């Protein structure tokens, strides 16, 4: 079972950046703009998809 390390790295980076975007703006007290929230949500979904499909076996 080989793991595609590029997918894991990119997926982890997307998850980290998207989480930081969502959590960082919460600290500011203002509501997250709709565009930034939608991009962060898409980033979380794409990161989870990349990490989940990084192996040769069936995705989880």
C-alpha cells in the first residue's frame, strides 16, 4: 500500500490554511465575510478529500 505523499502534503496544507483562516477571523470579533468563509470551507473539503484518497486502497 503506497501512499502518495504529495496528496498528503497538499491536503494537510489546505486543511491547515483553511482552519487558520476560519479560527483567525473568529478572534477579530467580526463576522467572517461570505466569500472568505466559502473559500475556507472549500479548502477544508478539498484537503480532506486529498488526504482521504492518498492511498491505493478505497477511500474512507
